[in-house]
């Protein structure tokens, strides 16, 4: 049984960590009782050291499949003392969910081994079923103040399931393996459900920027949601996506050599290798680790550099994993054969080129190997992070050491002082080994010292703390966002203010506010119900009703010209109609050909984009363009236009799926200023959905009722979640 330090603490907030497995494994004795062995791993270490303000709970599979009620009760009661809560699975469930969907569908796909990815319906059904069981278990433990931190690809549906059942729950998610590119992820039949599941979290985090970028691209192109930097709105919540590289317990490895047990192990290993230099390779048996490629690279080195024969050896530690599975058994056979070929060809009396260990090493022996090895050869074909590289760096002492690291490992983004290689190229591996063996001691120490500084700062404790801090920031952000949404109480207060007012100004954006967006903007004509609503507002002589739009005057006149008292502001305030007459702030512009040529060129090379020529503005629309391509082209277009527009006092507006060039002197905000200067109002309200409406919000009095549709705005007092909520709200107001 584990020590009392794991017993429940009397603290204020629960942190519920959810992972496929618990930090301990249940093992059944010959007498039918259960003992518990602690699972070694950086995750448990890092999360175990979090601030004591949290009452930590852990939910996961206990390591055994049993149907016996007495066994389940015994395991549950024992684990409960440590705040561990088991999720019991049948052998079939575990096989199809874990060995099946998690490790035979998702694992190969995320590691870019698509041909290995098995798409079986029974795997997917089991994955959903087990995620549901985890959801039910979390809801048994969680209260309204709990924070639920979901770990890794086995539970990608869980955040969404929890959000559906408990909308106000605080949910975080960390993805510990690579997230593949969109082109690879899109082959999954269940891609939408997985992404929607992850977006149930407040914060979704990855080891590297590449994985984060791939995830954002997958969400945008699969679910057609648009990110603003690293934030996307899902309903009334902002979901943040972040990069937080995981570290190790640096002190554990850097001070391990002080242990007498480790020193004894070092001496034993020295006697085995004598005066030969040691190249160390440590991996779990898996096709993503590049073990066979590494052997081919080492063999290439031996072939090219006979001068090193007898002077160095490759110590290859391979930890058994799933070797009863046919693909893994075949991989082990190929590795065994290649090692036999290398040793048979190059071995000499007293020298074995490859010393092969097909078993796990105790911690003390592994650290001794790290400490003694001159070179660590870490060349996975794809890896989420790879902590072996960081452990080696931490365990090295003053004598130096060289890390050869795959550029496909997440750790490569941090450990740039390593010799980085493409693990698919055996000649690069051979060249890197030669470079490492030839490297001066001073250069080794210089590189090692810089890597140690990074690894010592970005520890597993800091990783966990950074996640919690980022998460709390997102939760607070969402709390502030939710405080801006119009509730029934606020609506009733606004209705009362409206009824009691004597002079009212009502400013309304059109597209995205009064009507939803259409692929063809001319399909967004007002409905009869909308016309009736505007007419109802206009019938009161207390009201000044303004449609403040980016639309051209011809279109607004066609749609609303039959309502005599409505004020129409076209092309972002460049002209307006009041009391039946149109007034121009800007005369029709003769456009610089270079501007129109650039916009036309971008439209031609972007399928679905088109240019709208207004009286005093040019608009490049990309609503029908692929989301990723549209955003890229919009940024490129603005970059191309900026030097020209800045010289001729033209403004570039990046609106909702549109880039617009217009005179800099007028905006929706200047129209708001004009109206407020000409009259005094005791009720002012403006509603808009776009970044172009922000100037209108800023230009109105501080006590005005400003309402943003969709994404919450810092410049608006209130928010409506979606365009469909606008007309019901306005109808309630107009009938007051």
C-alpha cells in the first residue's frame, strides 16, 4: 500500500486528473488479493507536485480487467484512500478501445504511419463507450468548482461529453503525442466528432507549435470555425489552444549520480565496456521509434569509418511492448536479424559493435548508462516529445556528452544544440555519429551546458504549473465573456430604459446582424419580417433608426428606400441618406490602377474570391474560399496593399471574410459621431457583429447600449451569441 502522503487533504478545490491509466497498477496475488505498484512516469511526478491548494483526484483504468464484484470493491476501497478512482473495463472493451481505436487507429495516424491505421467500426464504438464510462465517473466525483484535466489521445471525446452534461465545468486537455497535419487527419471517418470533443475543453495544449498549428487547421477546415490567433469561439465560450512543452524532473536525474547505488552501477558498466566509447539508444519497441533505421545508420557508420572499429559500441536498450502483436513481433524479428548481421560482420575478439538489451532497466542502471554514455542516439521517426533526450542531458556531468536527436521529435524544438538529423536518412545518422565522436570536449560542454539550462528551467513541475496558470486565465476570460451576454434580466432592464426614454438613437449593422451571411451577398435581401420590424421602430417619433452598413448606397436604397424616416449610412459612413436625401462625405473615387489590379490578381488566383467595386471602396470577398487559403490570401493581400494605401490616405479593413479599401477619414464611427453631435439622446443603442463595427461602439457615449453579435468585444458592453438572437431581441424592444 502507498504511504499516507497520498491521503485526502482538506483543501478548497478539486483538481481531477483523468488519464487512460492510474498512477498505480493493481496486481493480483496468488491468494486472490491485490497489491499496488506505483507507475513510474513524468506525468504523475509533475502533477503530484502542484500547489497544495488543490485536492487532487485521479481517474483511470486500474491495470486489471475483472468482473468480480468483490475484487472491484477491494480495489476501489484501497484506491479511494489515495483519491484514486478506477474505471473498470471488460477485456473486450479494453481491447477494442485501447489496443483497437487508441493504438491501432489513432497512434499510427498521429505518428504518420497511415497504412498501419485500422479503421474498424467496433473500435470506434468501443472508444465512444469507454469515453462515456470515464465521463460518468468524472461526474460522480466533480462538483461545480472542480477543475478536470483530461490527458491524451485515448480520451479525445471526453471534454465534449463533460461539457454537454455540465456546461459550467472547468475542463482542460493536453495532447501528449503528435497531432498530424490536416491532410492526414481528414482521412478519419470520425474526425468531426473527435475535434468537437476536444473543443469541449477551455484549454487545449500541445508540446510544439507544429502540433498546435495542425490542430487549428483541422478545426478550421473540418468544422469551419475561424480562429483569431489562438482562440476560437464555441457557442458562448472561448477555447484557447496553446503550446506547452513537457519537461522532466530535472533534479531527480541531475543528482542521481550522488547515489551509491548509481555509482556502483556506473562502475559495473565501465567494466563491461572497458575503455570503449559508448553510444546509447533507449526506446520502447514501437515502429515510430525508428530503431531499425538507427541500426542501418550505425552500420553505415561502421562501413565508412573502419578507424573506429573496436573503439566504440552501440548499447541498444529496447523495452518490450506488444511483442505478441504480429506487426510488433515482425519488427522485433527484423531488429534482431539486423543486430546479428552487424555483429557477425564487424565483431572482433573483445569487441561487440551492438550490445543489445531486450528488457527494461531499473532507474539506477538507466541513469548510470546515461551518465556513462558518450553519445545518446535518439532518432524516432516521429515522437510527441521524447523525454529520453531530456533525461540524458540532465544526467550528464562535467565530462560532456553529445545528443544526436531526430528533428521529428518534439524535443528538437527546444534542444537545438543537439546534432539534429532526419531519422529516415541512414547516411545522416552515420555522419552525425562521426561528428559526435570527433567533437572536442569544449564544444561538447558548451552545447550540453546550454541544453541543461533549458531542461532545468522547463521542468515537468513548471509544465504542469504553466498549464494550470494558462487554464485559470482562460476560465477567467470566459467568466468575463459570459458576464457580457444578454440575460433575460438585462433585456428587461433595457426594455424599461427604452420605454422611459424620450429621444432614442438605434444604430444597426446589416450583414451578420440583421441578416445572416450568404455566399452571394445579394441573396441577403431583407425579409418582409425585417422590413416590418424597421417600420415599427420608425413609426415612433422618439426614434432615430440608422442602418449603418458597409453596403453601397444603391443596394441600401433598393432594400430600404420605401421607409421614409430610416437613416441609411452606406460604405462605412462615406455617404448617408437622411430625410429623403443622400449626402456624400466623399465623391466617387478614381481608383489607382495598382490597387484594383492587385485585388483582381488575388481574386484570379484564389478560387471563390471576387472583387466588389463600390462608389468609394473596393472589397475583396472570400466567403466561398477554403478557410485556410482565404486567411492566407487575405494577409498576403493586405501586405501587398499597405505600401500603396498608406501613401494615399486609404484604410485597409479586414472584416468578416472581406478585405476592404476605403478612405481613411470616414467610418461607421464617424457616422455615429455625426448623429450624436446633431441631437441629444437619452437612449442610444448600437448592434454590430464585425470588427468594422468597433469604431461605432467606441464613438458612442460611455453609457450607450452597445451590443456585439458573436465574438465578445472589449469595446461593447453586451453580447448576443449569434445573429439569430438579434431580431427576437429587437422585436421585444420595438413592442415595448
